[in-house]
């Protein structure tokens, strides 16, 4: 079990999670979350740089824990705005919370935060990430294109990124 969040059977439920913006003090916990969720995770410094650049990082946080080794962050989504578009730069859900509706809840809440003048939300996803692609399709995203050999793989090869968008 990853010690960065709660096990599903003994911790809070998805309904107990709170949706808030991350702060600079969350960057170490964000990096820990990303290490559990991604093969090529962002570092704490990358999260700091992103927040320092004005990007928004939304998190789902479980109620505070008594065990100091555990983080209360169970999911995050980093977004960047450019004119009338928002790009999703990073989405991470702790492994213990995957397949429980956390990603859906997180992204629905992020989309609900979009200002009225936002016309489109963009993202890219690994072609092999079937669960993320299914989630994005369920939320109304469509596939717009492909970036060949975009993402590094752990075996040294590369895989394609699928470009997706949602018209608001």
C-alpha cells in the first residue's frame, strides 16, 4: 500500500473529500501523489514552478490524518489558462483511490470552476491510458489529433499522446 493516502477500506469515502486549490506548501505532497500515480511524475519543484507561473492546481483532500507519514491529498489537477482556453497539464489520482469515481469528481469540479469566457478545455493523454481516455470521453471530450512518440516509456521507447478537447 502506498503510504501517501488512505486505503479504501479504512479511510474516508469519496463523499468526504474536499475540493480546494493547492498552495505552495502542498508541493511536496503533490510530488508524492504524482510518484504513486505516474511513471514519469512531476517533482515538487515542477509543481512550485507551475504555481509560480500562475497555473491553478485543484486538489481533492481527505480529512486530516493522524499519521504524519500520510498525505491528505488523494487527487490533483493542474490547469493553465491562455485567452479563452484552459489546458489540463496534469491529473493524478492516488492508486488507492482509482476506479472509485475520484477522477470524475475532480474533473467535474475543475470544469465547473471554468470562467464563463472559456470556450474550450484541452488536454493530452497517453494513447495506452484506456481508463483516462474513457473518463475524458464520459465527460464529453473528443479526440482531435495525435502527437507521435510524445511520452517516454519506462522501457526507453516512446508512445503517442492523444489530443483531446471539450467545447464548453
